[in-house]
């Protein structure tokens, strides 16, 4: 065992020194303040039982259900909102550790857990863990065990004071991990401790020991224990007695925290914090992902989460929550990686291992897999030309075709890149099994019979009738060496000697026109054609030389323009479109878009290439996408849907769902939907209906459904989650729901009516009197109702008199009254007050170019965006024309947080375009003039507005779309 440990240690140390060559961009989607995450310093992450992501921050806890973010703070029971740890136990209960307290999730908020009335303060980092029976808390004063008892929580210390005196390591516990059976592992001092059956055991390092505590612990699926200190990664193999150290990559720019996050992904690779990014260990080498690979993590990665559907989420110190898009299979290349243009059209892996990129600005090459960047081929002083197609001859020279018709050849051995011929627009280059170079163009087909001898292109595309082929859109080489062409005149193939037309026949009443096809792929005795709105067609070669076409049922391609097709070595068909890439494994389809790591949805024509290792390259107008680990594309998605209603979690279908009985409520029933499927979330839809109320299914992304005023009776709510891009759906979730009648429709109420009727019979002699009294009460009720209606009407008329008719905010008169009152109040109490004069930039151009209805839409949008950030005691009014006024009591613009709030108002207006009548999207900018109440002297509302107006004038003069502040002491 000792020799084996030493050997593993040496291998790990040597392998850790190797940092895999980077230079591929990763795609991340960020959740920040715009999405509702108000604090961007993430400290902890956890996934709830319903699939939701819980986000702990330095100032509050947040819940993300895949659609929206909801915040929790003091008002929801978190008396201390400074979250430092999160944990979901085996029962699905969420535990929250803060700087000074421990909380658990209650029905509508959170409740604190105390011991003898004193709070429990968890340590930052990995301080919460659980076995089947108990929660383990690494608190500032020791380890606690928290269990649910008959009358509440039973809390006890695991180690008493005498234990800590006897074992000094127990005084310095950094992280804790509980096994299902109850054993505890924790970092103690600079060693690893195990507590089992009342006995403590220490594990030291084999070789060089750690200089920092073990801040993170993790058990992988193969049973091995992994740990992370600030300076190294550590492993305890099964049955081993010593820890094996694995060196981290070279020193990062930023130091590691005391508890660096550590997780294992679905492929068994370890991810951990490194510098301001993350590093991934596959057992042989490290791969770093940081700023150079597209990750913007602010002060660094502070938390990591692997969700149930294999997604990776990163909590950052100041940049919010980052979702790693296409984690398992997608990378991209662009300007950062050395490409002369992000517009990518062609790819080629040479026999020598170099990777060539055809871009909108010429040819680039990555010399080998260790190169971190590509370099431009040729003289950068020459005018750029699109390298739209690539091929390699038997001498290893690279042939390059362009849309301008230029044919060039590059010799990597000499570095010479020279012009060969000028042809019509070149659409593809192919080298067949005999070494001939085929060139398809908009002016026919050319062949260079012996490219190694620099022979010139020879046109060979006469068919048997002597016709020249018109525009050739695409070509491919079948397994038998035959070259297939698709042209405006139809489908052709050639064996190198003659060109034969392949007549297309089919069962369809009308086949698409040949000009409707723009993409071609070859298989064994099969071809595929697609393009434009023609859809996808499969052709099978018949004995009579024809090709029988049949349309391929591809729902994901409906309405999409196919610009490229490729059949890979797995037998999968790839279809590049104007809205992403569709992949068909001949059993089901999978769609890949920007939400899955594609740099841009608009793919370039014919830009699909299969690398030697089976990975795929896709060219888009904003970069090249590289897809590997392709089996992950068709991994069976874990799609589910969970239902919560009236505070009850509804068991999944088949779990003995007993249904719910609810009292009748005027506001109706609200149902909450969640799904643990967070990958490809943009394509997730919930399909649902309330049987007994509606027959048709409804579909949408909303996670909160309201059914107001449900009549008493029996209902069945049915819902399932469906992901269009994954072509997957969850099991149907059902809920039997009974709405009880209101009290006035119950049997008890009817019995009361019967008793009253009997009393009336007994007292028939005074029925007339009771009738008169009843009539009198009725008249009084009518008078009261009429009085209420009049009062309501008066209130409505007053509100209309105070509101602007277009935008719904205060009109100038009401604004003046509110401003005068706030100025007077602020002057008396010597409290700060800010006034913002908002003016839409170049508003007259909007009216002139798009009409007054568009101008009205812009004004309404500005008002709504401003109103969305106002507090209950702020005032927003229309000052006139395109000008608005914000009155912000208690806001001190001399402080950074005050100005940050002003900037937030400004960003809210300019964040996104405004949809106007006619469907156009207008970019809206605005200028702010800001003035604050001058302390030490009396100032009227008119003077305050005058100073804000002067600041606004400066904003306009300084270029618009900016915020200018008035001098508090100035008197403009």
C-alpha cells in the first residue's frame, strides 16, 4: 500500500503541473440586479427539493425558480441577513447559516434555531452538513448536532470542553462532512479528522504537508474523499492511510479564501476556485477558466453548485450568479483567441495537426493543440478577403476559396500564401479519394486534377446533354468516392469523368423547387437536402438512377432556414440554421442555441466541420463554436415539474396523491410550479389545464398560475414540463382539488333558514311588521350602497385630476404640491432630498420619424421604468412634454449609495429598446439633471427645479445620455 501511495502521489504532483492549453471561450449567463439579485456578493449556493436555486449573499437570501428571483431578509424572519452557508438536508429542508445565527425554512419564511435561548453562529464556508438523522453545524464555539424531537429541536454539542482540551485539533475545525451512516469528517488544524463510533482518528499527508487548513470536503461517486486547502488539492483514496497532495495550477492573481469551494461534475471532474476563476481537474491535468475564457467573476468565485440536471452555477464575489452555458460540450473562438474576424465560415484540421479557420477577414491557423491563440496567415497589410472554404492536398498544402472567387494555396512548410486563379463565387472545396481538388462555384464545377503539381482549375461540369451547370450551392463526397452537387438546376453527381443528373422524385404532391435547397449532405445510398423554407428532405438512390425524396419530420426545423448539413461518423445529422443548430441521432432531435453555449444563433452557410476526434465546429457571424463530449447532447434529460398550492407541496403523480380540499375564496386559487431542470431553460414550457373548468391545454413559462373565483366543486389540475430544444417532457403531474362551498351555501346555513321560516309561521301575526322592517332595511342598504358609489366616484375623479392622462404619473399640478410639501418637510427636519429632472434625448426625432403614437409609447415606457424603482414615499410626475421629475426624499446624493440609486434609475430607462406601434424597437436614452436640497439656507421648490434644470442643460450640452449633478450650494 505504501508504494502505491507514493506512486500516486508522484503522478498527481507531476500531472498537476500541467495546465491544459486554453484559448477557448466559455459562455456564461449572469443573474444580477436587473434580474432581482440585489446583492452581488454571493457567499453560498444550494438546490432545493423542488429544483430551485437558493443564493446566499452578504446581505440577504434569494430564491431562483428558473424564471424569477425572490429575496428574503429581515421581513421574512432572517434577523441577520448576512448569509455565509446553505444546506438542504435529506428531508428537503433548507438551513441557512448567517454571521451570528442559524435558521431553517418555515412555511412562509424562516425561523431561528437556538440552544437554551442563545443563538448558534455557524462558521463561514462548509459549516452545514447532515446525515439521515441530524444536521451537523460547525459553529464558532464547536460542533453541534441538531435533531427534531417530539416537541421541537434537540440540540447538543458533539465535543465537550474536556474533549477539546484532550484533542487540540478539535479547537480548530474548518469544514465538516457527514456520511449517511453518521460518521463525520472534518478539517482539523492542518490535518483531516474522522469521528466514528465515539473515536477520533487523524489523517496526515504523505510527503509535503499542508500549510493551510482543509476548508472544503467532498465525497465522489467512486467513494474517494477529496479536500481543498488554500494551497493544494488533497485526496484520500479508499482504504488509504495518508492524504495525497495534488498541486494547483501556477499561482493565480488572486489568493484563495480560507474555504475554497469544491465540487465534482457529472463526468467526475473536480472544479474548484482558482484566482478570479475556476480550475477543473480531470485526473491528469488542470484546465483553468477565468477572464481569458470569458468568465467575469468580480473578486473571484466564492461558491459552486452542480444542479441535478448537470448544470454548473458559480457564485461570485461582486458579479452575481453565473450559469455556465453548455458546460459539458460547448466552447467558442473569436477575436480573443486570435481570429482576425468573428465571422467564421470554414474549418480544417490538417494532417500535421494544425487547425485552420476560414473567417471573414482571411485565413487563420492554430499551429497545434498547445497553442493558446490562432494567427493570421498571409500579409496583414493586404485587403481582407473571406476565406469561405478550405481543403488540404496530399502535400499538406491548404487550398482556400473565397466568395470573391479567389483561389489561393498556403504551404505551411515555406509560409508562402499565393494566388492561383480567379473564378466565380466559390462555395466549396473538396479533395476526393484520388487526390483531385473539386471546386464548386456559382459559375459551375472545376477540378484541379493534380494539385500537388500546381495544375490550374479545369471546368468539367458539362452533363450528358452538354449543358453547363448553373449556380452550385453545395457539394459532398459519398463513401464510394462519388461527388454530389446541388445546383439551381437540380441534383448531380460525378465520378470524376462525367457529370450525371439525378432526377428527384417523391410521393409529395409537389416537391420543392431546386433553387429552394441550399445545403447538401451525403450518406450511404442516401442524401439530405435542405434550405430556406423548404424544410429537410431525405433522398434514397433508386436502381433507375433517380433519388426518391421524402420530407423529414423535424419539428425543431419548422420556420427555420437551413444553411448547412453534415452527416458525421456517428451517423448523426447536423443542420445549421438561422436560429441555432439542430442535431438528429436518427432517433430524436436536439436543438443547440446561445443558451447552450453557441456564441450566436445565426449560423453561416456551410460552416459545419467534423474534426478528427469526432468533435464538431460550427461557424457563426459572431464566432466559431466547438462541440465535444457530444454524447452529452443526447443524455436523457431529467425533466420534472413540482406543484405547490396553498402552502402544500403536492406529491408527484403515482406517489399516492390524496388531493386537496380548500375553502372557497373570492381571490381564488394560486398554484406555484417549479422544475429542477435549469439547463436549456429558455426552451422550457409548462403545459397545463384545470379539468372541470377548461378543456384546452395552455402553455407558457409562468411559474405562478392564478384561478380567481373558482366555483365550488371538483377539479383536476394537470401539468407537465416540456423542453422544446431537448424534445423531452416530464411525467404528467395531477392534483385533485375540491373547493368547498361558501358558508351561505352550506347545509348548516340552509337549516338556519328553515328554522327562521318556522319562527315566521309561529309569528304570523306580526309578519306585516317584519316585512315593513325588512323593506326599510333594504332601502337603507340601497342608500348606503349608492352613497358608497358616489364616494368612490368622487375619489376616482380626484385621482384623475391628479394623474397625467397618458403616463399615469402625477401631473404638473399634483407634482408641484407634492414637491412643495417634501421640500418643506425636508427643510424642517434637515433631511436630505434629491430632485431629478429627466428628459428623453432627441424626442422630437421620434415623433418626426415614427409618429406621435411612437412618441407616446416611449413616454409611457420611461414612466413605467422609473416607477418600477420608486419607493412608496417617492414621487414621479410629468413636468411637461418629454420631461419627468423624480422627487426622492431622504436620498443623499453626496454619498456613493445615493448616486448609485440615481444611476440605477438612469440604467432602467436605457437598458432595453422600447416596442412602438408597428413593431419597431427604438433605443431610448435620456439625460438627468440632479439637484439636492441645499442645507443651511431656505430654498423653494422652484429654486430646486431651476438648479436641476441647469444640470440637465449641462447633460444635454455634454453629449446627452448622462447624469449631471448641480452644485448643492449654487444658485443658478
